C-alpha cells in the first residue's frame, strides 16, 4: 500500500522574474507538494511526530520563495532540496511551482515547473 500526503494551493506572493519590475511589484505563486511516505504509525498513534508536519512544508516553501531568483526553475530546485533535507520519511517527492499571470508578450494565465523523484 502506498500512502500520500498532499499539500496543495500554497499561495505565496514573491518577487521572482527576469524583468526588473518583477523585483519591485512581485506576483502570485502557487506551490503544490505531493509526498509519498509511510504514515501508518501516525494513523495508529495519532502522533504528529510520526508523520509529515504540514506547517513545516509551508514554512520551507515560504522561506525559499523569499529568496529572489530570476527563474522559477531555480526556485523550485531550492524548495525541492530544502524539503528533502528538512523532512524525514519522504519516499518520493513531487513539487509543482506555478507563476500566475506571467508578464510575457501574450495572454497567458500561468506557467509552471515541476520536480519529482
């Protein structure tokens, strides 16, 4: 049996992008985190320490999003690596980072990048 914890729709306002005005005005981002883990002990004991703490996932995302980058490819790599190093018990990790209303020459609702192992 596989078990998953999904933290979806983490909304963060940040200042990433290649254009200088993005560093000033910022934009909206959404992070989705999908974790395959064994939480059977937590299910039996009802103990938070036996599973992935959602608050920690959020704080890791928030911390990495606060560091400005030109490319969301760099941001997602930081988020992915930080989640991997700060959380124990992850069997597989999948992170999706979405930039809403990117300032490109056209009508685009969102762009996203994903990393998974």
